[in-house]
């Protein structure tokens, strides 16, 4: 999971990535922080459970980020509520703003204070689902406010879906690596498409390099893209018997 977290950090450009996974009665928490200093954390924690959920006291102080992550995993909110997507992802561009939501099944309004979220100003929590149930949570954090856009959140949800499928089928590290590499390539291409300072030729050359890097054995792989009869290749490209191609 360390590689997966690091790849997701590169994929999203976030300062911290955390993956919480259900392992029966316990959950494993994997976290990598890349800025300001790189560090890795792993621990076994108690899984969120509706049996331990209590109705908040109206006079109690606002809940923390940890409580919010629990409530997102338990799907306590209506996806139509502010700061949520239709898939149940929570995201906020500014953690200094107070948050409050009404549970989807009724009950007292829940209030959250995220100002103690480790100095992170932008946070996204993407549920990891399998078989119609949330089995974990992918949390992306950035020190910059307004770090995320709606289109980026959609890509993060795609990454979470791909990760969920790999984990649900007990994918090997190699399979998980391949999925993350594919998503990294997709996100890189999306970023390139928004850069107006690049010519079409330079954009295509960088796309070819992204494709090469996304391959499982990228150290010995090369890529070529042909558009309108013009070929764009990575250095050292040769045509061989072992190749993948698509129109």
C-alpha cells in the first residue's frame, strides 16, 4: 500500500494521502505525507461502526476531522447535501469554514470544526466501495485552499473506484500498481489538455512519455503516437513483436 499511496500522491499532487481499509473487525490506516517532509505511517485502528454512533449533543463542541471521516464512511449524509457528490464524496476548498449537515435518516444537525486538520486547507474524502458497501476511505489533503475542482474530484473518484475493485478482488501489488499507473497517465493527460502554453506537438510528445511511464515495465518500454500521419515517439522506440497497439 505504500506504493499505492505514493502513486496517488503523485497522481493528485496532494500533500498527504491516507487510505483507510476495512479488515474485518479492524481497519488499517496507510498514510504518506510528501510535503513539507516525506513520511509514512501505518497503524491498525478500530473500524467505524453504526453501533458506536451516538446522537450529538446540541451543546457539544463541533466534531473533528476524524469524526467527519467516520460519518462519510457510514454514509450518514445525503449525497445531495452541500460539499458532497452523488457518489458520497466529501470535499471542501477551505477547512477554516465551519461545516454542518443534517443526517440523511433524520436526527440532530451535525457540526464540524476542521481548523485543527493539521494545517490542511483543502480536503477530499472519497469512499471506497465494494458490493454496495463502503469498505474504506481515500483522503486527499492539501495545504493550499481551493485546491480541488469538480472535474478533479471526478478523477479522484475514478481512482477510488479502481482501487476498490483491485482490493475487492484481492489484487496483487503488481495489479494495483498497474491500475494506479493507468490513472496517473489519465490524470496527466487531463492536466496537459488544460495548458495553453504548450503547442499541440509538445503536448503530444509529453502524452507519449506519460503513456510509456504508465506501462508496468516502463524502464524497458517505449511508446509511439501517430496522428494525421505524424509519429511522436519516445527516444529509442523500435517496432518489435512484443507490443500493444490501439487505433
